[in-house]
C-alpha cells in the first residue's frame, strides 16, 4: 500500500494531472493499493487568500479556511476524473468526508484522528482513493486547514493511519540535496537522510517538506520518500531511521542556511539572576521568535547578551529593547545588525566523530570569514556570519566536508 502525495506544481494544469494519472496507473498495474493526496493547483491557494483579503483585510479565520480549502476540492475531483478516463476505478474525498478530524485552530489546525475505514473498504474494492490535502474538520463540523504546505502532513498522516508501506511525496525537485544547488552546483541528491537531519535541514530553511510532516513521519515511523513528479525514473531521497543499514556513511549530510537572520546585542547588562528573562520576556510577549541566544561570562559585574530574530522582526525587537528594556535593566546600550545569515552543518555522524566544529571554523577562517555567533546541538553546528559571505561559506564548507563526492 502506497500513499502518493502530489504538490501544487505536479497538478498545476490538466496536462500535468494527466501525468499524475499515468504514474498512478503504472503503480496500480504493478498491484499496489494506492491512495493519492493532492494539493491545490499551483498558485490557487495564494489566489484564494488574496480574494479573501479583498473582502476583509484580516479575514475571519473560520471563513478563510472555508475559502482556501476549496482549492484541494477541485484537484481531487479532476484527478479522479483523469483516473476514471484511464479506465481505473477512482473516488475522491474531501478531508471532512474521510474524515480527518482536527483541533479548531483555524488556518493552522492539527490532525487529531483519521477515520480510515472508508478508505480501506474502497481500496479493497479496487479503487484508487484520492484525498484532498491540507484540510480537515473539527469536532463541531467546521472546515479547518493545516497551515501552508499542509498537504504533506495530510499525506503522512494518512500513511500512518493506514500503516502504508511508503509515503511518496512528489514535488518539483527530485529529492533532498546536500545543499541548495543554486548556490553550489556540485550539490548532490542524498539517497537517504535521517528524520532528525531532515528536521534540522527543514527548520534551517531547506523547504522541501512541511516541518510538521517530518515530525509526524518520525513519530509514527512512516517511511517517507521525496521524488520528482517530472521524471519517470529515480529513487528520490528516502527519509529514514539511523538504524537502517542502507544509510550512507557520511559524517555530515548537508549544509543548511538561512538568509533571514538579524542579530541583536544588549551590551553592559548587570550579571545577575533574572536578566535573561527581563530581556527576552518582553520580546516573546510581542510574539517575536528568538533563535540563537548567547550570554557571555560576566566581567566586573556586567555582561553582553546576544540573540537572533527573523529579519522581518528586527525593527520591532530593537524598538522593544531600546524603549522598554534598556533603561529598566540598566544596560549600557543595544546594538543590532540585520545583514547577517546563518550557516549550519548537519549530520548524525557528529555524535560519534570529533573535530567537526574545528574543521568548520578553520574552513571559514581560511576564507577570512568572521564568525559572529555559534550554537550547537547533537547533530548540528550553526554560525552567524555577515550576509555577504553566505554563498562563499556554503561553498567552501560543502567542499571541506566532501559533500560533492559520493561517500565511499
Ligand atoms: N495548498 C496549500 C498551500 O498552498 C497546501 C499545500 O500545498 O500543501 O499551502
Ligand atoms: Mg507544498
């Protein structure tokens, strides 16, 4: 049993939908049971959101979900028609029809349960089942949506509920790469990557899959594969568990980066209990997400406190710190830089190998790139650098860690 999820570009026109139909027919002919999950046609969700905003500058969330969920209702019907035209048995379902029950957090709902009985019965009767991604229904019968890119999560959740053998995510790239090929032409497609690495790569700005779908797949042990819907052949990238023996034996799997970082430093803060909270409390109350945080060792009773925020929220955060925090806590001043970027090396192999950090720092030093901040987790080392060195940093790190070569 295979769940195949097709993104917006894969169903962007009747021609492309016919391509999807051909692939589904091929798998069906091989004897698989197939559930197809689809997104709206590319651009459609944006169009619907823009329409809603013409009625209400801040659309009512319940009504917005009513509107944006329609994109997927169109594609499931079209895909089913295509399959029937090909001589297959096919049936489409909205999220509510399945039913996919979610909480009531409109525009960012979470799936609570999936009633898979109808799907199973249809599959047993030889149907290809086509399910609308991105949508569900709450316990009061309201239509909900799962957040942008949410069809990935629908695909994974259905695969989990059915205990499918594999969830295949068809998209416009042919897999997960060691880094963005637009920055490093030598970037390679990975045959496999672990869930943990994929989560780091996704949260660090590599946008192949919705992060929540990767979390879901990891939690429910769904075998996930990212593939191109525009190529006939190719195994894509398998997202899997470390135990699996097929894993490539590389120490580092990829270089992720994020251009949208801004750095803020509160200088000369009193080194005493409660200061971190007094600095970051007002920032989080204003709903500004804080990423990397560094506090230095205090000297002479005072210290510096630095952190990063999304570039879009830089002005807001600076304003709060200068006007609400600085005098209140007796800090010397607040300085910031919104032309910074974050570069990370990611790999589960770091757990069992030493010297990764020093190699990373040496590589950057050899290019004269100054490291402004450093943070680490078990499987990742991130640095904040001047934005203008981002491409250079990604290129030299990609080379230094031999990512342009197939691992032995
Ligand atoms: N159509 C929705 C969106 O554009 C969901 C998806 O494509 O995954 O975000
Ligand atoms: Mg998508």
